[in-house]
C-alpha cells in the first residue's frame, strides 16, 4: 500500500492548486512533520533530538499553534529528562535566539492579535451563527477584512464561548496525550509506536483547533496533509476512509465543484449552503474517531 499516500498527496495538490501561491502553511507543518521523522531513528542520540526540537521550534516561530505539542513530544523522550530539556532548549535557541535578543518586546504582538481577533468567516463558530441566523435573522456580516465576522447577539455569545472552548479543547487533547503515552512503554517496536503516537496526537490536536478555534480558512488544510501522508495507518480501510474524508474537506474549501444552490431551502429554514458547510467539519470528527 506504499503507493497510496503518493496518490493521495498528488490528488490533494491538484485539488487545491489555487491555494499553493504562498506555501507558508505547508512550510509551517512540513517542518513540524519533518522533525517527527527523527523519532523513527533506531539510535535516539542527543543530536537527533536537537534536530527534532529545532524543527519543532521552527514551526512555532512560523505560527504559534504548534506550541502545545511540545508536551507530547517531550513524553516520547528517549534521553534522561535533563538531557531532553537541554535538547529542547538548544533547539529553541537555534530558532529563537536572535529574535528574542533583537525583538523581545514585540514577540507578544501576535498572541494579543489572536486573542482579540473576532470570529473569522470560515470558522466553525461562524457556521453555527449562520445556521442559527437562518431562523432568527438577528445577525449580519461585517464587510471588513480580513475576518468579515458575523455581528449580532448570537455571534457575541458564540465568540465568548469560543474563547473558553479553545483552552479547554487544547487541555483535553493534552490530557489524552498523557493517557495515551502510557502504552508506549509496552510497545514491541518503540520507534514506530512513538511516531504513530505523535502523528495521531498532532492530527487530533489540529482538528480540535479547527473546530473550537476562532479562525479557519482554506490554507489551513495544508497543515494536516503532511501528517496524513506519513501516518502509519493500521489497515487499508482506515487509510482509505481517512484520505477520502480529507479530500472531501479539501474539495469543499478549495474548489467550486461542491457549491450549493444559493438561497435554496433544504428543510425548515436551513439552506443547502448550511447543509454543505456541515461537511467542512464533520469529516474531522470522523477521522479522529478512526485514528
């Protein structure tokens, strides 16, 4: 089945061809995924762990979203805890040393920006607001980029819930990571077990972020593609169902092939557009259940 990931990736590239114009999103999670590959090395030396942590910190430097994944990476340590922390620190300094020295007063800007940012037009919370609005007609879209947020009483409440849901979602994923890590000690092939563990936790973490976060846009799909290509699926059925789900999500957000008829009601006051948009998120939950 070694050829299937190549077919999947080529199909994903062709499907989302209009969104490869920048590449920063693929670099973001490509560097993270490349770092995980060092877990597969038979000899887990100090230098290899430094390489892993350096690529991890590079992804954090591009977009802070991967920062919580330091916890499950640390749980796969093969070195004494002091050496592992040293490898983590060295990797961090290789990436962050100069920026911290030169721009330490500005590093919190992007954190504040995301904390105060309104709900983006493609987020799951916005989908809920739009669905409710088809019944209440209490909301309207603010035509102000880059977020184009929904404004109204429902949007205000959903945004407030999202601010709480995000840290709760991250905490639950990290708790799941801690519980799952206990099985690593009994693994017959520890390298593969650690790699499967980290790629699975990372995918669950990403899909959780997509559902509970305030932002979600088409290029975000490039985050999980490298992980799904290298993930060691346990069966062909699991692999094919995961790939089909990913291609459905990708096709809905990056192509016009699945556009729904506008202003046409599917049932009650729910439009076909809202029915269509539900498939932007429901496959994420399906894939998490498969992993």
